[in-house]
C-alpha cells in the first residue's frame, strides 16, 4: 500500500479523530480522480493493523498488514464490479465482465458479518464505486445498514452520491474528498515526471489522478507509434536502439505489440486481411511476401514463450534484443 497522496493528510487527521467513534457506514464522496479509493484502502488497512503508528498510519509490517497487502485479509471484503477486477485479457473476451455490483455480491455480506472476525477486531467492507450497485443490490445493502452487525464497518466510495438511495445516504457518515488546489496537483504531477501539468489538469477537470492517467495514455500512444515506425522498416531496423527505447514500456505490452504485428503478417498471408494495423497495410503486404510461413510460425512460438516469462524478466532489454533479432532474421535474411 502506498502512502497517502499529499493532498489527503488533512482529511486523514480528521478521520483519525473519528476513529474511536466508528460509525457502521462511511461514505467517501468526491469527484473522480482525486484518490478516494486509495484513501479508503489506507483507512481500511489502518483499522485492521495490529499496531498503527502515531498518526494512525498502518505499520506495513504486522501480519494483518501483510495479509492486507497480499489481498488475502480474512476480515476485509472489496466489492466492485467485475470489470474493475478482471485482468485486461478477459475484458477483451467474448463474455463481458459486469459493470454493476450485483445483489449476490451484497447478500454474501451476511455470511461475512456472521463469521466472527479473525483478529477479534473490525471487519471492513469496501464498496467501490457505490453507484455501481444496481437497484436490487442497493436495497439489499439498505437492509444490512438497517440491522448493522457489530464491529462491521461498510465504506462506500462514490463519485455520484446523487445516484444513491437517500435512505442509504442518511445512514452514512460522509467524508468529502475534494480536488487539491492547482499548485499542489501541479507540484505532485511534476514529481511524477509530467512536464505540462497545468494544461493536463485543466483538461482533466483538475483531478490529479485523471491528469496522470491522460499523460500516461498519451505517452503509451506515442511509444506505440514509434515502435510501429521502426518495426515496419525491418531493413533499417536498429535492434539495439529500439530495444533500449522499449525498456520504458511494460514488457508484457511490448510483447503484445510484437504479437499483434506477427498476427497481421500471418493473417495477410493466409487470409489477405489485417486486424491490428490497417494504417500500415502496404508495409505488412511487402514484409510478409518475403517471409517463410514456417519461420513466421516459429517466431510466434517464440513470442508466446516470451509472453509467459515476461511477468518479471530479469533484463527486459536483452529480451527485446533477442526478439527483435529474430524478427530481423525472419524479415531481412534473404537480402544477404
Ligand atoms: Zn500493521
């Protein structure tokens, strides 16, 4: 668990003051991208921690903190729509993960509240974002709030409190998380390596986490375009420079890019169609016509192996060099 964002320390102190008079339900509301969920996770970890520090922060070293960090704490439940917990690959699959929090997810809480807590302390449920509960789920939650179980705290994180039932709102103690002042957000973004924080913040409605996300997305888009430019001219490919540049990108993403490129090379050969890089159709046709099918299949196998090992490559640059060298041999060997 990271520390709090710099703009959250005042709210944290306020919360620490409330800590001894815990309500049954707490609502953290505020605009998207200001760190409500992060704050709520810190709060939950701190409440479960066996020896929180002077300022109420979780110690990060007791067994409870270890469980929390590993997402296995028996006294903590995170309820969110499947779409937020499904891995990237599944999101693209045929069966779309749910965008709502279902009534079954809320009903499962009654079992959770009936169990005695593992540590003899609090049990905590975090619902994120609360407006994702469908009508049945919201009604089931209301029942739980009407007959609260001892020692169970329900934390609702919510960007759109107007979408929650008034009867739920009235049973929560509300903490507002607001967007920090411009200079605080700007300074923080600069520390994350963002050079134009003011304009990004303006576009993101002054929410620092949304501004950071936008910056990372546009950086990733540029890196992908640079990658395509290099890879689409294999005869000019500078393996070592490109491998060096690619180190800035997550290895799994680089391998996915290579896999998509290889897929298109194969697909144009077999079916005449391109799936991922339509804008480079001419290059794909040119490159693929000189490639031996068996070599291309071999390259795909190599990428599949690399993908499995890419979670923690010891040296991403070496991995990229070896994959790019294979690609180079695949595409350019006939020139010599
Ligand atoms: Zn701890």
